[in-house]
């Protein structure tokens, strides 16, 4: 089997977050019917014909009754017979969520059928969790409909050339349909399950779901978050009763396990014999990577070619890598349905890794590592001894307060207040005193890349569930209790159940994570976790490790070197052009200053900017900022925040209105801009230079004396330690962010403008950043922070300007905007809602 350049080229696409992940997000929970067209419509620009129809299917085992499925069919206009793809949506969603993906596939030469699964959107019927008797029977009847559709390529009578794809709920139906219907030719399921019983009742000790720990928060989103009039929405009554029983008991029943297994690929995995691309998220506490591993191993045993991809997103957030994943799925179907040679031999493995921040775009650089074969989760292990001795931990009465690992669907909020609750820090990680035991390795002499599922053998005296977690402990700050900044790797916990005096081998969550030299691996065993059901009775456990920590690695994974961006080589030309612009601007007569406003750091009046495509980015924006204020510029994506900041810096011209800094009108090359320090859309670091050299070069370019740089203060802010003398291309996202903020503060400018300054920072760094900004403004300077993190603005800023659709919808002190007793988040959502 070869991977070669073709696989790298396909996988090497880079992308931004868009709507593909919505197809797999189980917490979308958006009901409602579909919009209906009349007959067939054509998108002239894309040459895609679409038609909406309601297709009647037999209602499960009741052959005398019918359910109608709300569907849309997309077909490339003017094409001969083409292969078909059935595209499924995520749980709680509908066909609307995947309309954009369907159109893109149709533009590439596929007939695409989307449908709202029974019980969702405009479809009738009741939710049966992808049961073979209901949803699988529905999809088989949809295949019958496709086989009769003109323009769909057939492999035989009633047999369309067919692929299936989808995320989460839509991914599972692809696997199950492939097992039950031989007419499916290729599948590309994404962030989905192997066994739904194991997903909702996981047991990291291998005892199975009957002895597993109930994943209560995710289960409640499934069963009580769907639209409907009953306690658990539009589910089959038998499923509703099953959920209510296990929710009351907090344990799986035999009938629940059997029901959930019937709705799982695990029950029919020996019948899936088609080429498969499995895409699984690394930020996923609902269906972790071990579900894709189990599917991959089962399908490979049948002799079918399987490729596996781990990407940065998942049900808990993260980067969905939209264009990259869409491109990979498209090429997979091209290889399997259009029979294009030389692509996807099967067996390939790829994992994406955050490689730092692109200084030119401020987007996270995603690197891909590939291997010729899928290695599984226990390949080439490294064994690391753990210290800590025997420790006693307690389960509190009522199981509360509970530790926090992940919150369903809210992983992106990890840098907020939740991360500050406990002594063992990290995004959305909080351990409660007395409720956890800590076992550390020695500081690493060389980096260790964990790729797979680590494991350890424990001796536990006590009864009940426990939760194993793996932390990355950095050297430096922290006392004896924590020994440094600790970050919960991937925010995942491995639940397991023990009996008194039991030795148990615990498999930790599968992941891809690099532990740097000098860092330690920390195993934490906790008695509670907010996402799971724990006993109400108080209890104690004695815990000690009886084996080293086994850490799997995959040395065969190779990462293509990141090329130096083209903009680096263009820097000399850019420098010449900027110098010429400054000279020419200096020849113009500057706009007269307004002495009465010389103490006003910033005043914006009637600012308007429209782009060539007609998009109105900023419309008649006005606000004023005074000395000593920390102003938060708030708004959803597309609100016009970044465009406003770019005009403020003189990088683009407004169509109308004006910006004055300390009474001087802003124009390219204006002298008053020397009083402004900024970090907007990338700091422009040279990746081959060290962090220290980048700061030095930046300051020298200003032509100001070195003693005015206040370099020591900037380096203290950066807190990069020895990394300051490493090339910037080796920096993580958080390291580049800190260096960028330090660069903006060089010279201690009177007006400091920062765009999303806390991106990539861990909770202790975020808290320090808050203090830095407050102190900075308290010294008589002014700070403007553009952010979408409402909690950060609420805790840091004195004033706020809220934008939506390019317009100001509110401005003033944060306390006035929120109103008495309200949080900024509530006020923000209300203000944005009023403009929509």
C-alpha cells in the first residue's frame, strides 16, 4: 500500500471553519420544517438543479402504515448519468443543515440526495436512533427511489452507483445501511459511533456497557433536546421509557444495552464490505477516537479497504478543517465511485496537528502527518514510571461539587471562567480538592508524542465509578501541589467502575498529543465528573499505581515540512512599497489637528466601508474612547470589527467618515500612528528568526532609540523563557500570541489595540493578560480589545461597543449595557437578536 504524494496533496488542503461540521454536531437541536420549492429549480451560477419532494416509505415493521420523508435531490445540470451520494445530517438537525455541502458535491458531478431523518425537520414518524427496523429501512427505500431517478448512474437494475456520507447521526446511518444493503458502494462516515451502548455507558476497564458509567449530560441532550410534545420529544415511546429508566437508576439495564447495540455498527460490522473513509474528531467527548478505531478494525477484517483520519474538530468544538475534510471526502468518492486510478488504495492513516499560528493570517497552521497503514491505538509503546504512592480520594455527598473535564458541545469555551475553578488547570478542567489522586512521571528528557490510547494498571480499594485523565504539566510556575501549569489533554476523561480491593487496567482516552521535553505526564484519578452519573452516597477510595504508564507512539507518521510562506520572500518589495507610500504621504498636507481633542485617544465619526463585491462591512459607525478605559469591541463574525480596526490602523481607507487619534485624523503614514500599538490579523513575524530577534527587528524598523522600547517589560509579558531564542516557526499558537502582544506593547504606546488577544492562551495566562491590560490602562493609557469571548470582556473591560451587521447597536460602560443583575452574555444576545 502506498500513500505517496497524491494522498499528501489531497490531504494538504487547508481550510477555515464552515458548515461541514454542522452535519455532525449532535447538539445542533434545530427543528422545523423545510422550505418547499415548486418543481425543479436551477442554480444558474453553479449549474445545479434541485427538487424538493416528500417520499412515502413504509413505517418500520408496520407495513400497513406510511411515513413521509422530506427530501431534496441535487443534480449537476446538463450531465449524463452520474454517481449518487446520500448525505445524512447530524442528530437534531435536518436536510437544511447540509444543503451547502450537497450543492458543492453536485457541482463536482454527483447526484446528491439529502433527507430529514424521521422525527426531524419536515419528516414525519418517530426517532428510533438509526434502528434497522426504522431508519435503515427508510434509507433502503430511498435507494430504491434513487435507482428510478433519471440521471443516476446504475450498476445494474435497481442498483445505483452510490456513496453515503454524513456526520454523527448521519455517519452511523451510512455504516448501518452499508451493512444491510449491498447496493452501497462506498461510505465516508464522520465523528460517529461504533457502539452506542459503549458511547453512553463507557467503561475504560473493558467490562463493557453493562458495568459502564452513564454519560448523563450527553444522553440528556439526545433524549430531552429533540423537538416534541413529550418528555423526550419525538422518540419512539419505548426509547423514551428506556431513557427514563436508566436516567433514574444511573446504570445501564440489559434491555437498554441490547436496544442501543441494535442501533450500532458494532452489531453488523462483519457485514460492511465496502471501501470506507473514517473521519473522527480529536475534540470529542461523545464519540472519541476509539469508536473509529473499532469500526476500522472490524471493516478491515472483512477485507474492505479502510482509511482513517483524525482531525482537530469534533462534538466538543475545535477546528472542523472544513475545506480539508470536504476535499478529502470528495477525492475519496472520486476514487471509489468515478473509478479514478491512483487514489486511495486503502489503509492510509492521517492525523492533523496544530502547528502554531500563521503570522500573516492569524489562523492556526494545521499540519498533517501520514502513515502508510493504520497503526491502531497501542502501537510501539513507551513505558514511563509514575510516582505518587497510595492516595485516598473521596466522593462527596450527592456527588457534588463535581470535577469538570468536558462540557458537551462547549469545548471552545475552555479558556473561560470554568478553567479557573480548580487547582489542576487547563481548558475546561477543574479538579476538586480531596476528590482526586495525582501520579506524575519524571520530567521528560526528550519529547514524547502520544498517538493512541495510553494505559495503566491500578489497585483500587473502594466501590464505585472513577475517572482517569491525562494532564500535560509544563515546567515553571506552580507550587508543590501542582508542580507547574497543568493542561488536561484533549479535555477527555476515561470512566471506569471498580470493586473493593480490585486491580484494574485502565485505558485512557485515545488522542494525538505531544509532551515536550521537560514536561511531565500527570495521571489524575478523580471520583466525580460533571458529565457522568456518580453515586449520591459519600465514599472513599484508596488508589495506587502498580505499573508504568504505557504511552503508544507511531514513529512511522511523517509530517511534510511546512514551507516558508510566499509572503516572507515578498517582504523586501513590501518594505520598499511602504517606504514609498510613507514618503508620498509625507508630501501631502496633513489633515489639521483639533487641539480640543488632543487628549482623546480615539474618536470615530460616521465611519462607513463597503467592499467591491457590494458587501457593506461598516455602516455609519461612531464612538469615542477616553483615557484609562479598556474598551471591548464585541460582535458576531461578520459584524465589522476587524474592518474597523484595519481602518483605525490606516491599512484601508474608509468610504466616508473619519478616525481621529489624539485629535489627529488617521491617514496612511500619519505621524500620530506612532502612538498606537496594535495586534490585528497577524503580527508579521519572520518564521526563521527567533522571538527575540523578531522583537528587536520590529523596534529597529521604527527608527526610535532602543532605550524607548521597554523591551524588558515586553519580554516579561511574553513569558516565553528559553523559547524566546528559538525560531518562531517552532512556536505553538499560544506562544505566537504572547509574542504578538509583547510586540504590540513595545514602546508602551498610548493607545493599544488588540484583536482576540487571549486566543491560544491557557487559563493562567488569560488571567495574567487581564491583569496586564487593566494595569496598562490604569497608568493613563487606553486599550481596545476586539473579542468574541463575552466572559473576557465582562471581566476585563470597563466599556464596550457592540456591533452587528457593521452597525453600532450599543455603547457605554459594561455595567450599563448589561443592566442590573444581568450578565454581558444575556445582554449581548438580546442586542444581537434585536438587529436580526
